[in-house]
């Protein structure tokens, strides 16, 4: 059997001389074509006027779902590691406490200055200068520079530096200069820096000063 052949000429002839005002009289092929075009127009119109917004909402919902899943995984991991995190927090707290113990309070500063002075005298050094400078306040601590000048033997000066490093409080030495004067006397110049933590009133004052400075900067930028 031969398969039926489509007569293209006969179909094309059906599109000739169509009356657009009387679609009911159109042959089958033009009516089917018109219905197909109407269906395509309806689908396109529905997509752009209605479905596109729904598809965007669907995509946003999927993205939000993925974000919530990742957030859940992160919180689940934290919950699993909660004991380890508590131990880490406790270790950090202990470390901070140990550091705070190395920072004297305001009332303990005089004792620390005395310890620095005694460290030099204990090594047989003579102080020609021991002058605390102006305290520089930071967010949670204050820095106190001390200009120091001592004379004595070279090895005693080295032992003095070692003693300063071994003090229970944090004291650093900078701007170190060792020289001799015209008489041949050995002179050790340095700036000792020690630190103390601020008390609650000083921390609050520092925060107020920082807020005032920030507000002033914003006002000047306008």
C-alpha cells in the first residue's frame, strides 16, 4: 500500500480569497491555522502577563529554599560541635583572663613603676632619668611610655633588659641606644612601655569620646 500523499497545492489554494469577515466559510486548513495562531498568542500572552511572574516567584522560592537549607546545615554543624565550641570559648576566656592579669590596674601602676626601678637598681645601675610620659588611652587599655636612662656596666644592662622581660606585667623596651659619654661612662637610653587595662568608667568615657569624634567627623563631611 502506498502512503497517502499531501497535496500542498490543494492546501495552499485554500488560503486564497479568504473573507476575513466570514471565518465560518473558510476551508479546514485556514481554520486550523487560525486556531493554531490564536493558541500560540494565548500562550505567549499568558506567559508574559501571568506565568512569568509565577516563574520568577518559583525561582526566588527555590533560591530561598537553598539558602535555608545551607543555614540549617550550618546551624546543625554548630549544634554537633557545640561541646567543642564551648571548650574553645572557655579556653579563649582563660587566655583573655591571663592577659588581663598581665595588665595592671590604675591603682597598681605605681607598684609596677617601682618594680622597673628596682630591676635597674638590683643590677647595680644608676638611674639618671626615669620619667613617665603622658598616658595614651586606647579602646580597652592605656599605654604609658617611660623615658629611661641608666649608667653602669654593659653586662648589667643586658641583665636589666632580661629582668624587664621577665616581669609579671607586660613591659616592652624600645628606642634602645647604648653609648658612652666623653668621660667614657656607658649610658643606656630606652623608652619602656607598659600597659594597664581601663576601669569601667574609663571604658565608658572612651566610648563617649569615640562616638563624639565620629559624630564630629560626619558633621564635618557634610
